[in-house]
C-alpha cells in the first residue's frame, strides 16, 4: 500500500478526526510531539513550542509538525502529505483540524 492509500485510509472519516481527540491520527501526533518518536524529535518540537509566542507561530508549528509526523509515518515527504491533504481534505477542513491540534498540544504541554 502506498502512502496515498494509507493517508486515504486514516483520513477517511475526517469528522471523527476533528471531533475525537483520541482518534488514532491525533493520538499518534501527540505521541510524536511528546517524545515517543525519540528524544531528538521531542527536543526539536519542545524548543519550537517554547519559541511560539504568538498564535501565528503556534499555528505554523502545528502545521509543520503535523506534516513531518505524517511524512515519517507514511514514508513520504512533508510536501507529498501537504499536497494530498490539500487535494483531498481542503483548506477549510484543515483549518478546523489546525485548531484542534493546537488545543491538543496546549493540553499536552499543560499536563507536562
């Protein structure tokens, strides 16, 4: 199965992804940010989180981290993930996802 099929499978119920913080994609993304994918990845995103002093910077962090996480999990590039998401999900829905992912990261950092 190529990366496009894997993405299609994991993003097939986008409303569930938006509304369920325990959805597999969001759960693994949180694990990625939280260091379960390695100390180097954790340190990178922890540093960037601490530098994200505005909503705009936090949004940029979430987008970049989410693309990097998916590229790693689906064995492709961040650009391929971004292109697939834009073509198959659309910008309006992705903006809603950004909001939820920002909440997930803020919740994660408040617990830590």
